C-alpha cells in the first residue's frame, strides 16, 4: 500500500494551493502547493466584523501545523492529534 503522501497530487490551475479538508477530523486541512509540497493546517470558521460591508460575516482562520514528511512525527496521524492543540490556541487567541 502506498503512503498517503505519495497518493495525493495537486489538481489546481497552477497558482493557488489545492485545499483538501478531512471529513473524519474536524478542522484538519491539507494544502497542496503547485510544486508538490504538502502542509497541514488547522482551520476554524469564525464570525468576524467586515469593516467595508459594516456587518458580521463568517471567515476561515488557518494556522499552520507542519509540513507532511515521511517522519512518523510529521504524518497524517500526528496531524490529527496536533489539530486539537491548535484549536485550543485559536480559541484563546480570538477570545483575548
């Protein structure tokens, strides 16, 4: 069986990263760059005030976890564990 790192490839148009969201782990996102590098992010949807439109809107806040590697401390399973700590950090940083 091939590792997850080698199974997924970039499917975008060449400039912006390809964002893949994990259905099993809430808040886990994988950015795939056009050059092939893969990075895990924690994502949280939050209500923020838009000054231009003068109203509250939902926005996504992303925090980098780490880049995907063959190392067991930098793979999909490690990212699933780390996203919990990143969520706590996101909540604390927004509340204060």
